[in-house]
């Protein structure tokens, strides 16, 4: 009597990126803490001094959060309208913020009321920053001007009116007290020197500029605008060095991580991308739930803070070695106590070892399959956890049932809830190329069996409509892909040199990339 | 064509041991079963073959223990003799000739055998070695040929089945008939398949095509019989057997589950599931301790104490057909071919014994008809036997293919799965082959009907990846080639592995595996290429191609046709140890000259589907020119109806004869013939009376004083 051979769970190649050092590093964060703010979060700034608190500007407030707090440590509410660009001074004592009402306010971090107000702009001030010595403030406004202010006597020092559109970003040099950069919606970046009354360097980004960043050495400037992130070499008079186009919507925020080894960019496309600053390749990618407006990274990458348009502030803290160790140990302890039972017994000379037959342990669905309980086996495999996390297990069981010719029996006789569950599983995985072939069969069977019940349950009908929508979308997508394939064929044909003996090896390699795109048999509904 | 008297085609191993029910001896120590022209005696505890009882000239068709001396066994054969053997010493005691046979007409026209009868014979007591039996009485006309359809009850009652009737035949030759399900679909499904008699009670159990078992009682009066029905099997009941005490009834069928019913309490039953393949016969030892089931995959299982499989005797598995080519494992010199569904079997030709079964598909086999199962369709071994490639395929709605690569593990001495490639091609794979190149770089080429051929190579894991150093080396695709989007059919590597020939319809393309450049194309229309083969040794500059109508030989140095001949060849075989190439139906030639140095027409009945050259352990020193091609290797071939045949040269035959004579020194046994009356049934080929119609008849031999 041969033993029962358990269902083979197919191991599928992991889709997506390869596991590199970078992915391991950037995945080593805990689950995000989410805090709801009153409006879109436009700016996040970390205090340069420990403990690295951070200022979050959203709606008419600036909140200051502690490194591990979930409640704001401090709140500045004395704004008449939306606040912008809350920034710390290099000593972490003062904070400046612009406002929609054109006034710039300066706060003492320990105080509550603005200690200075700078009035002079005529429109909303989106940019405010301290110069490197800390006695002056740079502001940029929608009235196309940028100004320098003196803090002690709150007087306007200089005003530059060179931009021809809103100024939405600006940054001061940390090494030189007189240098600062501004970026504007007129597509230009300008370097100003406070000692001269006009800009000293001019760069064209080509898109409305959203964010600026200086390398710690201040030899390179990074600008973000439109879908592009551009790096400029300042020592060569502002020559463009690289242009990165990895987002598919406007890039809104930039920041440096890992001591200047990595560059992070956040975009309205809901992604944060991590680049290596040596070759400017994307090494990691974070997904978020909504469009991102602001991004902050604590020193030593201790936490990643992201502000989104829906007012949600997401904070990811780095996992410390103690965290992971503690979790593992806790799990192991009771198992170990049982494990150690009899292990420290020293065998005597006359002892005879009776070998016990190795017992075969079967998964629950396998036990049911052995008894030919097909419906129950499918139910077991469709348990919530496996259905959502390990879809290869239900897939393997479905395949096995199909092979046994009993899939139809297993699918039949379901009530509304179970049917909905089956349909949602199909909808979830149908367009996955690895599963398409099997799920197409399953979907056809489901439709065959439950054809007569259409219209009797609104839940089932909704799922069926969703399935139809999905298929329509997929066929459209496939059609587009075929069109692209056709175009590529034409290109290859024209690029291919005419020879008597063809060398298929080369172009097959190129084509195989295209062929691997998912192909779904269209229109069976 | 020259006739070659010094070589002969013989059956070589792999005969069916499940053709008739095996016999367990009185002391349960031995199991005797038929095996083609000979009878094999196995030990029930060690599975070892103890004796080959050779002597019959034709297929052995029946076996029964001598009721008067339980150390002797009767056998009958299509050659018209009944022989009595001593199975403990392996000695032939007596031959009884039946005058009824006309073997020549029978054997060649088996299709005419339509009428079967049950005949009883009187075996005269005799001490002579050869006895002729003349008289016989016909007991019964037109019964089934299958011995399962005849059973003997207590006393001298006998039950036989015909289409849908059960007869009860008493000593006084009265016959009762019982009919079931008179008309329609029911009648077709509840046909009788087998019968068994209770050893103590007046009860007959019959198995039916719809999976039901009926227990008949009170059948001595035609009108008052009763029957009860039990049903577990989902398809036909193939075998039924009562235990000697009559307490249990055993049944088996397609499900490969042995079901044990309590006699009298049919609601209670025990199961022994997953016996491998469908059960053909069930036999119980006289003391009831051993059960023995014979299966359709040429296997006999010995079951101890009703619950535990204690021994499995496995012959060469005859599947529905060999899909893979015949191969010889370079390590064990075993023949490799399809075995049980989803398995590859390694069969030792020298010992006529299965070495092991390799589970390729690794899935639970569901015994059910009309189910698309995964089948091993292609297999290839590399030249050193360290890699095995298999292709399994299931053609349900769309073709599911996976290519598996197995590495030979020195520690466990078997193949271990290394890489599984699911859906390696879009269409069915028509051929796979390994490059014969030496050392560690082996290439596998798979050719598919989707118009591409792919080269697969073993890639070591990249050490620069850092952490993933525990990964083993695995196979990945190296090159994809095609030619004017034609369908490729076959591929072949040259002996040194420097050239690869792939045929696309009428065109043969020659590639260099080092750079994957197309070197040249060869073509000789009309007709698509069926098989390709490179010459070996001194003929390695030749490439042979077989089309439907022609056999072509190209010279690769000049890239031109050397010779071609009109010949219908579907298979080309190169002997790995000599220059010879064989193409069945049989010509053996060297590629350098278009003249066969051996040819034989009409090898056997049926078409030769597969063949292989198996290298000999030590070369023969036969000096005759016509048999020299067999000196280095032996040619094995498989016919259409799954018979494994080979060529035997005269010196070999003489050597074998000398061996068998030593064994066959006959001891003078004193024959005691006890004066008892008993019944013995054997089926054999005889012609019925003087009628021209030849028939298989079942004999009832009553040994009487």
C-alpha cells in the first residue's frame, strides 16, 4: 500500500525585483504608524539636533512630533490661513513658517505665539528657510519675489524679482551664509548671492520646479519638477548631470538618506523611489495609499515620514535588532521545552533503539482529498489566510481537482456567500499569468453551473459584473499590447540587416521579452 | 537478401506474470506464476525468483497445484501439452500430450477463435514421461475464455458464466441458468465479470460490470433462487475470492482497492487502498494467511495478515505504449522506459528484473477511466548517466507540459529532482536530447511543435549575489532557435558534441552548439524528415536522415548528398560502440557504404516501434561476418504489442543450451498416483473436434482411477 502523495504546491518565481542588499535594508521597517491631519500635508522638516523631532505643516497648523510619539508634542496654531513650509533653524530652537495670508511667522519652539512676523509679500508664501548663520530668513512667494529678512529687527534686507512665476521651492546653502537657490513654476532654478543684487546662476529644469535639494558637499543640486528629477553640477556652472524619469506623475518632494548615499523622491503617483547616488539607478520602491506631497527622512534613516494629500501622515520606524530577536524568542520558548524532553538522556550500553516509522503529516486539504471529499477540500484551501496570502495553495488544489475531473462537483452546490468568495478569488487572480489558464476553466465552470441563478442575488450579480469589467479591461489591455508588439515587429524588421542566413538568436531574445507579457484568451464571456 | 540461419529472434524477458492468477503453495512459502513460455517460482518472503520452469514451447495458459501431491504443479500451454512439475527442485516430471491441437492454424489466425467449450479429460495414471491422452468429454459449450468465469463449489458442483447467465452444473450433468436484467442499458451494465464459490455454504458470489456483487443462494432449484446485492466498486468488479474458511469475501477492481467483506454481515467491510493499479486477480493461500493480488501493471502483491503489503513482485510494466524512446542507463545497463502511469522503470536485461521505478509526475494517481492523466512522454539520459531529463504532458483542454531534470545522487543511488520547468514550450515537445560532450558542461536540446528548439544549460548560482550561496546549480534556457517558422521534428548531436542537427520538415539545419550559429542547411525533398542520426567513429562525417520514402546520407565535409535509397524507414539507430546503424525492419549498414551487411525481413508479427542498442559487458568473438554487428552490442526492440525481442547468435545460443542442460538432469521420481477423484481446470488452445473452426477451450481434467 503506497502512501498518499500530497498535492504538489507549485513554487512560482517571485515576481518583481530581485532581493538585494538595498531591498533588505529598506524593507527593514516596522508597519507604518498613520496619523490623520486636518488637511494635505505640505511639508515635513526634521530638527537637526537630537532628539530629532519633526515639524509637520498641514492646513492651518504646524505640529511638532517627537521621534516616537503618536501625538504632537507641540502645536502652532496662530495662522489665519493655510500654513506652509515649517522649517527648523540649525540649532533647533526657532521655527519659521509661511502662510497663505502672505505673512511669515517665526516661532520659538518652546513658545506658542509668533515672536516675529515678516510682512512684505503680497501673496502666499510657500518657501521659508533660515540662512546658514541663522540670523536671516529666506522667503519665496507667489508674488514672484524672494526676499531676505533680518531676524533681530524683522526688516526686509533684499528682494529679488527675477522669477516670472510662483516660487514654490528654495534652499539655503549650509556652508555659505550668502548663497541660496530658488525654484519656480517658470521652469528655472536660480542661484542668488546676497552680496549681489541679482542671480549668479541660472538653470532651466524644463518643468515647473517643485522641490530642491543640495548635497552636503554642495557641489550638486537636485531639482524635481514634472515627472523629472534632475541633478545639476554646480562646480561646472550648473551643467545638467543626470535626468531621471522614474515616476509617472509629478515629483513633489526630495530628500537624502544613508548619509548622502541614497536619494529619495516622492511623487503624486503614490510612490517613493530610492536611488543610489553613484549610478542613479532605482534600488527600491515604496508604495503608499495616496498621492504624496512631502517626505522626510530622520538622520541615519531611523524613520521615514510621508505626508499625503488625504491628510494622512505615515511614519515608518526602523526595526531594531532587539525587536526582531524578542519576537522570535517569545515564539520559541514553549516549543523548546517540549523539544528538550528526553534529549538529555544518555543511552546505556544494553539499550536497543527501536526506530519509529516516520509518520506522514498531511495538510487538511490533502486529508480531505484522500477521502475524495472534494468540496470540503476546496473550502479548506480557500481559508481566508491562504486565499489572501498564499494564493498558490488554493491554486494547487484547484488544479488537482481539475486533474481529477471533479472540479465541477466541488464548485457546485454553493450558497450565496461561498459563491461570492469563489468569484472574488477568481477576480483577484484571473489576470495573473501564472494562474490564468486554470482560473479561466474555473470561471467557465462557475458560469455554467450558476447560469440559472443570475439575477437572484445582488451580491453575486455584483461580483459577476466586476468579473465582466475586469475582462473588458484586460482585453483592451491585451489589444494595446498587441498593437505595441506589431509596432516593434515593424521596427525590428526595418532594423534587421538583410542576410542570406538569418541569425535568429539575437532578435528572438528581444522578442521573448515582449512575448512574456500576459496573454489572456479574450472574450469568453 | 541473404537468409541468416545463425541469428534468431527470441523473446527476451519482460513477459507477463499477471496473465493468469498465480498459485500459492500449501505452505505459503512459494508463489508460482506463469511468465510467457516459462513458469516462475518466487519466494513469498524475499520476492526472489527461485526457479524458472522451462519446457513449454508456447504461452503457458494455466497453472494448478496437484491436489494429490502438493509439491507438484500442473501447467498447460498453447503448445497442446500439460506438464507436471516439481517446483521445489524445478524439475519436469511428466508431459501429457493432447491430440486436440492444431497449433499452426491457431497461432497465425487467432481472430478465428470464437467458440469455447469446457471439456473434461481423464488423465491415466502412468509412470512414463510422455503420455498421450485421447478421450475427452465436453462438459459445457461456449463459456468465457477467462478462468475467472469458472468456479468450483463444494462437492462436484461447478459454476460457469456466459454473457449474462450463471449455470450451476451438478454431478449429474444438470444445468441451471439464471438470468439478470433482461433488456436495455441495465443489461449491458450488469454483465457478469467473475464468479466465486463459497467453500462451505451453498453460496455463489458474482461480480458485475456495474460494480455490484451479488450473492446467490438456494440455486439447486431453478425457480426458487434468491440473491442479495452489495455495492461498493464504482466500476466493474474484476476479481472475487472467498477465504478458505469462508468468513470473508475479497473483491477488487479498477479502483486498486482490495475490499474485504464479512460473509454474512456484508455491511462491514475493510479496505486496503492504493495498491498501485487495478486488480486483475485475487488469490488466497490455503491457510488464509496470505492474500495475493495480481495487477494490470504486471505486478503481484503479497499481502500478509489482511493489512500489510509484505512483498511486491514486479515484472516489466507493459503500459498502453512506450512513449519515450528505449534507452539504456549507462550506469546500471538497465533498460529505461515508461512504466506505471507517471513513472519511468529501470529494467535490468541481464537479470530480467525491474530495478526500480522512478516517480516522475509525483502526483496521486487516480484510478478512473476517461481521465486525462499526466504521462511521461519523453525522456533522455546523458552519456554518463548523471542527468536524466523527462517531459510530462497532460492534454486536457490545453496541453500542460513540464520539463524535469534529475541529477543522479551517488549517496542514494537514484535520481533526485533538480529543476522543474513548467511550460517550457508552447506546443508538445517532439524530441529531447543531451549533447554527448564530455566534462561538466552538458546541454539539453528540446524540440517542440511550436516552431522553436531550445537549448538548456546547467548554470551555477552567481557567487556575487552573496547570501543565496546555498542554492544549487539549476538548468536554464540558453538559446532559442527557429528556422523560417517551420515545425521542427527531430534533433541529433554528433558523437563529439560539436554539431547539432535539427530537422525542420524537409530541411536539416546544422548548428554549432558553441556559438549557436547556423552552419549549413541540407535538404532532399520530397518528404519530411522522420529521424536523424550522425555516424560514429570512422563514419562521423556522415549524417543520415530518414524520410517517408528515402534514406539519405549526407557528407558533412562537402555538405552534399553522398547516397540515398528508396526505403521506408521511420527509425534510425546508431550503435554507440561501432560504426553500424540499424533501421528496423531490419537493415544493418555502415553509413560509408549504401549496402546492408545484415538484413532480415519479417522480424516478428507487428510493427517494430522502438529499438535500442545495449552495449554488451564483454564483446563476443563471433567470427561469422553476418553476425559480427552483434559483437559489441545487442539490439533490443519492442513490437507493436509490447513484446521485447532481441537477436541471439548461434554461439550464444549454444552456450545457453549447455547451461540449461546441466540443470535439467532429471531425477527419477517415483510416481505415486493417488486414487482420488478431483477436478482441475485449465484453459488452452485446441480445435474443437474435427471442425475447421479452431477454438480456445477450457478443459476440465478429472483425474480418476
